C-alpha cells in the first residue's frame, strides 16, 4: 500500500508531502490544476521514463519519493531479495527517483542504488495505474492468460511440470541421437581403445602406489652394498659385536680387583647392548629395503605403460578407469543403439502425451472460466452505460512452436462496442471514457483474484454523470475494500464515495505558478463537492445536494 508521496521541484510542484491511508482516496480540482503532474510524479517513482522536462523551471533536479507498506510474503519482497535488497519485517519500502535538469537520472530503493528497470518491475507489482492512455496492466494481452487463470483459480503447475519433463526427454533423445552418430563414426577407434584399457585394467591411485614402490626398491638398490659392509663389521665371529662380548667375558673375571675395572665392565655391557640393538635395526632396514630386481623391472614397466596410456588419451592416470567406463558406454550405445533409441523415443512420446492431456484439460478449464468471466463483466457493463457493448475472453490454441509451461493457449480480452460491430482488442476500439469503464468492469470482475495493493484510476468518469457516475463510485468503493484505490475524478458522485479527499489547486503569487495538494476536512469536502456540482458559483442548493451525496455514500 502507498503510504506517502514526497515531491520536490516537479513541473509546477515546488514541495509537496502527502500521506495516504487505506480505502478509497479521491483527488479533485479544476481543469488544469495539475492532476496529471501528480500522476507523472508517481509514475516517475515507479520507473517511468525520466524526462528532464519534468524538472521545475529554475531547479537543478526533481526528486520524487514514494513509501510503501509491504508484507513480507508480497512478491515484491521476493524481487528485492533476488536483487540483494532485503528489507526487514515492518520496514517500509522507500523508492526515490532523481531527475536532473541537464539530463540523466538516479534511482534508490531504501537508500541503495537501483536501476530504472528494477523500479519498473517493482512498480508493476506495487501499483496499477489505469487511465485512458495506459497500455499496460489489463490492456496488455501478455497478462490476460494469468488473469484468467487467477479468476478461474486454475493451477498450471502440473502442466508446467509435464512440459519440463517432455522437454528434458526430447533433449535426452536428441543428445542420444548426436552421441550415436558420433560414436558410430568412431566405432573402430572405440573398439581398440576399450580393448586396450580393459586389458590394461588401470585402477584409481595406481600411479602413486607404483611410484612409491619403485622409489623404495631403487633406494634399497643404492644402499645394499653399504648395509652389507656395515653388517660385516658387526656380524660373525670376527665382527665387532663378538669382540665386545669376548672382552666383556675376560674383564668379568678380573673386575673385582679394582673399582675402575668394575666400571669398565659396566660400560662394556652397555656397549654390547647398544651394538645388539644396532644389529637388529640394520637387519630390519635390510628387510625393508630388500628388493627383487625382477619385481623392480615389473613395477617400472607397469608404471611407464600407465603413464604412456594417460598421455595417449590426454587424461590423468587416475582418470583412465573412468575413461574406460565412458568409452565402453559409448560403444555399448552403438551395440544397443536401436534398442536404446527406441526406449528414449517411447519415453519422449509418453511425456509429450502427458503434457498434451494436462494442457488440454487446462484449456477446457480456461474456456469454462472464460465463460464465467464474460458473464461477470457483462453484469457490470449496463450500470456503466456500456449496455450496447459486448465483452469476450478469447481462448485460442497456439501453434506447437509456441507451446510452453503455461499451456497451449493464447488468451486475450476483446470487446465490441456496438451491436453488429466486430470484436477487437480493448485498446484498439474503445474511446477514452469507454476504455476506462471497461477497465473498471474488468477490475470489479477480477477483484477477488488479487493484484497490486494500490490501484490508481485517472479520470475514469470522464464524459459521464448521474447514475453512471454513481455506479462508477459504487464500484470503486467496492474495490477499495480489497485494495487501496486512488482516483482522479471530476464526478461529485465518485468524490462523495471517498474515504479520504484531496484537493489539487493551482496558485499564483504574481511571479510563479504553483500546484498544491491538500487534504480536505468534512466541511471543506462538502464545499468542494458542491463546487463540482454547480461550477464556479457554489449555491445553497449545491451544498444541500453535496451533503445528501455524502450521507448516502
């Protein structure tokens, strides 16, 4: 809901701050007072084209700030999140647009820079502006199918799921055809490659394992001579360890003769123990570093062949096993080509049929909903002085090239304004006043199906009065129970229906002309409606009639 609008230096508006509430708000004023400027300013905040001609004469820039109350489940909140502009619960959405007198513009959403494109997307979700020259919203056929679905409470998700499943099946079939054609051309190479890889049987991690084993065996080969020499100095009857033990035995016999001999014996015992441990470690090292020359040759041959195979296929050695499986699958596709293709073709046909069945059911439901919508709109036409007009919702099949997740239908609203006249799109054959009233009839018929939280109607009552104006006011009031409605009006019957009333007026100080807008209290409101009834001179009779309108509204 639009809660506030601040305008600075836009055409004749120098500074204006407005606050809005729920319900029906009416804006009135004499012709030429500047009502269009107010709507232009709002449109600017909602992403309309930035025209430097909107900047007030003598000002450097024009600034418009629109504030909205936004529920977190509103689709605009999702759009903000997608663009990194999350808002906290309860926080207002503030859109600011600046247009410079020398050209160029800037836009901000909650004080963060934003593009004009984002403003337009947000604006379409936040506010619907309906006027005689509006080519968006209800007048744009691209949105008519979604409006019909909303009116009929039709859920197209199953059709969308079926559409995606069909497209995926068709894509898989096309890929299979391409793969099969490519694989068939490479049959001889595939036979050889699969046989070679299968015979070699590479395993993931094998290269690292072989390289480590080869390294250990090469190290053993280098150290073997040194280990033999060291062991010769320790082992055997002539080795150092045997000599130490013999010396310890002889010293043991005389150690008691002197304390130093006792200490020498203890040192020799320790040396024997250390030497024995050294002998054990040498044996363990020799065992660990032992190698079989035949095994070394076998490991090196396997390692070199593995690396050569990887270079041949331009992959890492660890990827050879996966490559074997991939090539085998391609070869199997050739072998099982006809059967595999047949299965994919059956699957594609089945998913297509599922889509067709669901889309046809959706089309039937749309045609039924279209009949109900036509009846609902028809019921609104006569009170709006459109009793000679006819409205219809066209649901036509699309060519297969245009089928999509939303179904196979083209939906468009059409009217015939006179008996016997052909049907045509709303925007092409309705006059300004008729078009506005058709829009109102449609909005009333579609009122329960949601839409923007704020609707603006620009002079929807132009060219009508009396009972028709009263009917317009009654329908606008009905709409305002479901959404915020703002209407620029020349009709006292419509103005009397408003929950809030603002007066748009132009003033002169001899040098500068300004447009201002101010809210009216009950007395001022009665006086303004009386002016609308009587013209320049407000009569007592007009005031009495204004009071009656306000009482019965």
